[in-house]
């Protein structure tokens, strides 16, 4: 996989097939779709940033790139997408083979263009804070928010809305006299009602200056500055409001839940930002500590006798509030995308808060989601800190992105699975088959960061092979990805990535296809596709779909004699793919019975925005073994890896587990690690902890750390991820090992069945 990782390091792209099946029929029998996982603003130290406007094809609007055919004498370039001949403008007059502009250098397949003009330097943040939580949680949340405010750039504009039974919009312009505008939580508030009640129709004629300059017509800078102020001006006022913030005072009967109008609060925030900053990058950061019970977007009634919806309720269509809430948040998502604003969600509660319903608004606006048990948990506190961190460890937040794609005429786009929304730009590139955000060749990305990754699903529409000589090197498909976005520095940038992939067809193409297969990218695409189908298709059986696909792939690309399972083998290019599919079948993306709808929505939202490397860790966790016998080394993700004298470090992306074998745990409890003569033991305990800290420090959202011992209750976090090669009904565990209490088949049994079916 090294060469595919290298390609990703150059362009931020991983493709399932790096040699593309060249006809519609050929592509359909490959089963893994022709797809690309693209990280639009992945940082590249050597990427050129060009200070001039790009040169576009006058027919298809694709941008000049290294694959264009040049006629230097006539000063003409030919577009590889539509074959249009274009004249170079006068400022390219000196172009020649020896004097090429950067965008034509063969190794600069990704370049960025910087728009001249003034940068918009301020970011706009509107905190929406739940106050229907217990006092202890209020203390944790206020402390975390105070720290976050201290990390904000001075010219950021900040606002505050709190909500419980009612919605309170806080005025930050006058420190001496705290003032709030109150709205009923039981019904939606229109934009005009909001503006009228807050007196924002006044003072229209005054000019807009200072940090808030550049706002659309309609509101004066004085009006906006009452609610959204530069962090440097309002830090004291904001902290004063937070200090005095109390739990929602409305009494709660013993048989009822708290009144919480999450939907109304987020809607008020969206309307306020839409009036003040339409079309400019802004974020609503919602901090929610319980289920919404009031007004639009409610997920459960106040009566404790009514349980919050489970997966079983959703399957049976017996969740009374679910579809109504989804409809409300879909409308909100549409409004936020139109305004160019992001919704971030920090959900911290032992119970569900409605992540499953809010998912559509968060995902389509490219927002973050963080799920934790408490506002005091390190998962929440450290993740919030990472959002505002700058430098190499920062997330590199950008906003207001528009993503476009261009491809050769024999390729169409079925859609994108990822954090974006369709701009409904229809045309010849759009496939009739729609997957995710489809039927368009342009998408809005209100918020994106350096790791945000989109999964593009392509359809090969070429019907036939022209002649027997098509396998020549000139048989190429071309793809161009354009990302126009506001860089974290405030300036507008356009990143252009142009790729070429050879296509093959016919009887001799199998070896070429095998050589170009990227099994890591394929596993990530199959996981996203599976999650999408589970959410959008009512009668979908995920296990059956995965197994059928895997049997067909093994049958097509395996090497075997018919009806002889023992003769079956696969190229190293495919050898780990069955293992990925085995772990995907057992993963939290497919097995939802042990998770709430909120947790499942959370896992899928993270999967849909992450890179290939991170997606693979979610599907098949990594396991490292530490012992006195050897240096730290990778271990098989199998119950046989468990040993009494060994420490295991499991990274399953959402959770990092440090697991101590029973002997190691006994020695630690006896305090041997504190004795000078047992320095080696102390070091053995310390090393996995340092490695776990390194993983946690580089990841967002921050994973949960579980420190456990063999036979302890939390050992389940490790055992649930291991291949159950020794179970309670097998021949018994290996001496000193462990068993797993499960009816799941082991990987060996799974592989045996797969081989028997593939060779039939």
C-alpha cells in the first residue's frame, strides 16, 4: 500500500481502483465502486500557492493542469476533459517548454490559487448553551467555556444564547447592565419576529465600520455589536454572564424530564446569524446536556414514563417524535447551508440528547460532533480545547467552501458521502443513480478542516471497447477536484487537484485491476456505503449485502481450481480485504443492538468525514503488545494475544484501551513498580501509557481512554474487538489466555466458508 499512501501524500486522494475498469459491465462486476476519498485542504508543505487567477477551459471550465496537451508555437492548450483548444492569454506570452508556469509542472498535480484582495480576518462564533442540567454539570461547562473564550483570537466575534424552558439571547454590548431577550421555547421563532423583538430593525442607515465591516445591507454595526462582539472587547462581559449563569429555575415534577427547547434555541441562533452575517463564515456551537422535550425538534415527551426512542423503535416506526424532528432539522440544515453557516454539536449526557435527529444539520454544514458522558469528561474538555488550538496541532479550520468535480466524458458522479450539501448543479456529469448528496457536480462545504474527507462515488458509462489495442498508455480517465474556500488566514483560496488513471477492459484486464486495487480505501468506501444504505433503505440486510459482495470479489479476483477450497489464494493486493470485511460485519457501524441511535449516528458521522487511515482503524482496530520478552510489537487482533504477562494497547479510534494481563496487574497492585530494583517493570507500565497519550493528543474528537485489567469489568472494551478464536463452546482457551463469551464465528471459520463459496 506504500505507493497509494505516497499518492495521498502528494494529492490527498485515495482511489479504490487505481487502474480503472474501463466499461460499465466491467465496473459492475468489480462490486467495489470506482471511488475516491479526497481530503480537500490536506496540508502539503511543498504545494505551490499561486498569486494569480487560474486559466479555465472556455467549454467545460476545467483549469489548466499538467495533463493538458500544449502547442507552444501557436500558444494553444487542449483540455483533456472536453478536447477544446484554448488560446493562452497575453500574460502567458513567454510560455515555452523551458519556461513553464507552476500549474504545468508534471509533479504539481495539486496547486492552490490565492485571490488578491482584502482578507476577512474575523471568525464568528455563537455559543448556544443548555442550562437545563444539574449544578455539577453547569460548573464543568462554565469552566470549559471560560477556558475556550481565553483561547479565541482577539478579533473573533462572539455571542451567547442560553436555553432551558425558554431561549435567552444575551446582549454583550453593555457590561454594566446585563440584558437578555427571552423567547418561548414551545414554538419556532421566525427571523422577522426575532429582529422585531430585539429591536434590530432600528438604526439601519448608519454606516458599517471596524471589525464588523463587510456585513450585508440591513443591519448597522451598532445593532450587531450588541449581540456579537470582538472577543477582546467582551471577554469580561462574557465571563461575567457565565459566572452568574444558573441552572434553569423552573421546577420539575418528580415524574417529568427537564423542559429543554434545543430546536428553538438553534433556530434562533441560525436566524440571528442569518440577519447579521449572511454568506460569511460563522459557527453555531451547541452544548447540549439532555434530550429536547419542548417545541420543534423535541425527541421525547416530558413524561418519564415514555422512554427515549431506541433502534427497535425506529425499526418498527414507533418513535412518535422522530420523523417530525428530522423534518425540522432538515429545514434548518437547508437554511444554514444557504447562509453558509456551520452547526457544531457537543452532546454531553449519560442519556441520549438527539444526535440522531440533529445529524442531518451537523453533517450537511460540515460541523463537528463530540459525544461524552459529562461536561467534566476529558473527551469533551480536551476536544473543545483542540477546536481553538492553533499551530501544527490545530484543526486548521476553514469555511465557506464550494467543491466541484470534473471528469472525462465516460465517467459520471453518483454522489458524495461526507460532510457537504448539494448545490443542485445538474449537468452531463450527473449520474441517474444517486448515492448520498447526488444529482449535482457542485457541493457546499460550510465548514471544513485539514482532515475533512469526502467520498466520491463514480459511475463508468462507457459501453464498449473500440478495438483490441485499447490497452495502450493513452487510455486515460481524468478527474479534477476544485475546492474554493476561505483559508484560516481569512483569504480566499482555490485548490485544484487533477488526476489521471489508466483504464483497462477485456479478458486480460484482471491482473491490471488487481495491481491497482487499494484495499484500505476500498474498506473505507464499503463502510461509508454500508452506513448510508442502512440509513436510507428500509429492507436492507447489511450482513447479506457485505457477504455477497465479498464472495463475488473473491470468486473474480482469487486464484483457485473449481470446487477445491484448499487451492484458493489471493494476491497480496486483496489478502487483507476479507479481514477488513470480517471486522466491519462486527463493528459498531453494523451491529447497532448494543448502542443507542445517538451513538450509532455519532460513529457514522465521524466515519463519513475521516481519512482512509483513520477509517481503517475504526473498522479494524490496531493492537500493540508490550512484554519483558520483546520490544513493543503489533499483535494479531485475536483473543490469543491476551496473556497474563503482557500489556496490550488497543486503538479502536473512539476508544483507546490499556489492558494489563492478570500477572502484570497483580505486580502493579503489589507496588513493585515503585521499588528501585524493579525499574524495568516501571518502564513496562509507562511505555503503553505514553503511546496512548501520543494517540490521544493527535486525534479529534479526543478518544476515551480505558485503563483496565484482565478479568475486570472494563476488559470488555478490548474483548469485544478481538477475533473470537477461543469461545466458551470451542475446545477451550490457550493456557494463560482468555475466552470470549460470544456466538460469533471466528475469522478462521468465516474464511473457510468464504473459500468454499468462492470456488463454486
